[in-house]
C-alpha cells in the first residue's frame, strides 16, 4: 500500500515511517524539512509541506496521485512564530481530507487525542478536524490515543522523564494525581497498521491505550526506577503555580511547557482499554513491562537529566546577558576611555561602544527568552563573546592575569553556549 504520512519527522511520525516500511508498505513523507528528514530515512521520498499554508484542497491534490491511504499525525502543542494551531490541526487537515475525496483516496487515518473535550485551543482544533472527517464519505479511522511513550519521545513525555530525574526532590504538579493510560509507540504503530490493512476499522473512533491507569506520579516513579535512580521525596506544586508557569511558557522558552499542556493534563488522559482491545484485537502491554523490556542506557539518562539542565542553562544565560547589558560595560566606560584616547580614538566612540554593547547584550537576552531563532542566537552569542575577548585583549590585556579568571572565564561561557545549543535540539 502506498501511504502518504504527514508529520513524518515528529516522534510518532518517524516511528510510523519505520513501522510501515517494516510491514511492507511504501511511505511518502510530508515534512517541513525534507533534507533533514532524508538524512534519517534516505530511501523514503519526502515532500516539503507547511500546514500553515496548505489550507485549500488543490494544495494537496498533486501529492495524492497514486496514493492508497493517508495518515495524518501532524500536530503542535503550542503556537509559535509562523505556527497556527487552527491551521495545523484543522484548516490544513480539512483541506487534505477534501482533496482525498476528489482524488479517490478512500482510506484516511487521523491521529487525534483522547482529551479532545478539554477547554483548550489544542483540543478544539483537533475536535473540529475530527468532526470534519466524520462527515465525509471516506473509510476514515480516528485514533484518540492516551499518552504515547517510547525512546526518543519529547514534549510531554520528556517532561515526565525530566521530573523523574530530578536531583533532590521530585516536583509534582498538584499531588501528581492526573491519570493516563500510556501506550507504547510500538503498540500504537500496530494499531495504525492494522487499521490500514483491515476495513473493519472504517468509520470508527478508537482510543489506543495501555492496560493500566497510571497517575502522573506513578509514571514518574516508573521512569525513575527505569533510569536506575533511587527513590526520592516528591514536592507538590500548587496548580496555580503550574498554570502560571504554563502561561509563561506560552510566550517564552523560560518554561518548557505551555498552558495547553497544563489544561490537557488537568482534563485527564485515560481511555477504555477493554473497548480498545475488543475493537482492534491488540493486547497492548503495560508500561512497567515495556520499560523492563527496553533497559535504559546512558543516552536515556542524559536525555532525562538534560531536560532540567537546559532550563537552568537558559536562565543562567539570560541573566548573564541582561546583567552584562546593565553593568558589563561600566568598566570600559570608566577605565577604557583613557585607553581609547591614548590610541588616538575620539572619546565619542567610547559612548557609542557602551550603547551598542548594551543593546546587543539585551537583544541576545531577549532572543534567549523568546527562543524564536535558536541557531542564530547561539551563533550571535559565540561571535559576541569572541569579539569581547579580542576587544578587551587590545584595550585591557591585564584582564588575562585577573585572579578570578577575567577573560579566561569567557571560554567557560562559550562552553555553556555550546551545551545549551545541543540541549535545545529536540530533533
């Protein structure tokens, strides 16, 4: 079967690509970065598709020729520059579904979410796409899974692993009572492939889930044991604080989650395992069983601990650049002007350097806070730090002999910037 798969570069999408290929199907991938995708899957054709712009059926029709089925698993949890929740979850998928009707592609699988009833724009956009698909004369199947977990998962699952790997106490939203029925990505992939190959699942809404209902605290505890870490006390975090942090995360990268994620968490993510199993015939495995069957390695421990580390490093770098903007050039203002004059440089340039440096430092701090251009921000930090080293070496070479590190400390910051760049790269 020739399958067009959207969102193929995400965690779920990439796993589905591998599973579909292993099952003997031909995959055509729709991604935002086809070059990067084909480094991972060199034998899979990839098309550049941006759901923010492909919002009319004719945009999709050329991609659907000679296609037997479509699997849509594109999605975002929060909006960012150029990313619209309604476009990604509703307008573009609806256009894709209409294009399927026009091109005669009958089999369509929509990956939604079990919490489509939550009072969030995420849930609303998913729900509207589901409803639009259910009104069409297609052999559709809508999957509304509980939490999908597995190696390499990021987003909400990464946050749970990060909580599990906390160093002193384990912060827990509320009392950690929020319920899930987590399903392993392999079991979810089996569900999708079965629905593609068996028409009995046509025109059904299915909620893939695991056999056990686990609280957030239960899941974090299982992950901590999986990582080989000992027991630790939990620290309940009031929901008012968690909601505030989510709102902060909507606008900045200072917090690695959003108000949507918090609201979805509060709404609940449990499903009916007996119903899922009876419809599909799939006996999904429990989370403790699956974790034990895939022992954690060093990379898993690094990923879990890196969740916290990237938060700490980002806050430190924001503080450093903001502080440098306020005070870092005072030394140049008071001591550097004589040096500039001795070099024959007019005093005017001292003030210009002060203002320019301050604005540059604040701009870097703002870029880190909002996180819109991570690669550019990293490069700008490195270039600026190297310029500072050269500039201060010329004007104040004595800083190399400073007993507190002086210019040598700048190279520690360069290392921190490089570490942050790596930690910030999810895929």
